[in-house]
C-alpha cells in the first residue's frame, strides 16, 4: 500500500469518527430552551386598552416582567400542545401609532423592518430549535390596503373565521415542499376600514433529519424533537396574536 493511499484511509477514518462523535454528543445534549408546563399566557390589564400604548410611535415602548399571559380562544391553540412557559423570559409591548396597532412579544425575538417596511419578528434558531433541524421561523405584520396571500399548496385547508378580542379574524394555513425544503405558513387577517392587518407566521425548514444523518434511530429522535420545537414556536405565535390590539384611531 502506498503512503498516499494509507494517509487517505487514515483521514477518512478520522473524519468518520468525528462525525459519529458529533451526532452522539448532539443526541445527548437535548436541553429545551423553552419548556411546556401547565401555565398559559393570560391577558394582562395592560393589554386591555391598546390606546394606552399609543404614546410612542413605531417602537418598543415598554418591557413587562416575566410571567404568564394567556390564550383565551381555544381555536388558536396548537393541536399538539396547549401550554407555553413564559417564566424564563420577559415580554415587551410594541406600539405603532402610524399603522394603528400594538402587541406583545417575547424579548428573545429580534424585531426589524424588512425591505417593504413590514414589521418582522425572527425566532433565534439556536434558542427555539435543535440540531440538525434549525428552522428559519419569522412573524411578519403587514398593514396594507389588501390582505397578502399565503403559500397555497394545501387544497384541503380552507380559511376559517373566528372572533378574538372583539376582532373578526380570517385564519389561513398554507405550505409547500420542494428540493429538500419544507414551508409552513399560518396567517390571521383582520380588517379595519380600508386597512387589512395581516399577521403571518412562516417557517422554512428541511424535509426531515434524514437529509443530515443516516442512522434511522437518530432520524426518528431528531424528527420527534423538531415536531415539539415547531409546536412550541407556533404556540408562541398564537400567543402573540392573542395580544394584538387595534388603536381607537383606526377603529
């Protein structure tokens, strides 16, 4: 055996050992960044009057203490889980007097405006998801003359109407799969005069852990953890929707 072939074989063995060790360590290090005990998000008195938040335009106006806030409408619950523990982080209030709405969100979400000026809240993937299925999940809030459409590859999913906090919402689900990618979308639309308020959740992930590992038991374990992660993220989104308020200036 030539020296070059011998070195190549040794390098392959070392690489295989490193990959196996990484998968083993990742499998042992599943510590949830958000937990799901029996507390729900219950409306706070600060949420009952959206106009009280209208003093600051286009920005975060206040930080709440850690605690629980709740979903009052069971139709907003994620089917796989009914609870979210908010005790590990604070919630902030955001108020946009120009667009005429306010809401609350966990402080560990990043808040920015996209190229179109729409408000975008991004979930830090290293805090809400586990390797190897680290999704890009974001919430976009749009106030415009028409309601944007969602990804439409779910012919079995029909829009539904519900009332939440006195507002009539249209709830729409969508999704798509292609080239190893999978997309989940969930949107709530409510109308005030000529303005549509569109609250949209979009998750972009990989189509299963089988794209990253070959061990079937690891694939099943990673996929199960990802299902729990995505359920928790959707439940947080639904809790945010529950805190959405329109200001009196647009009603």
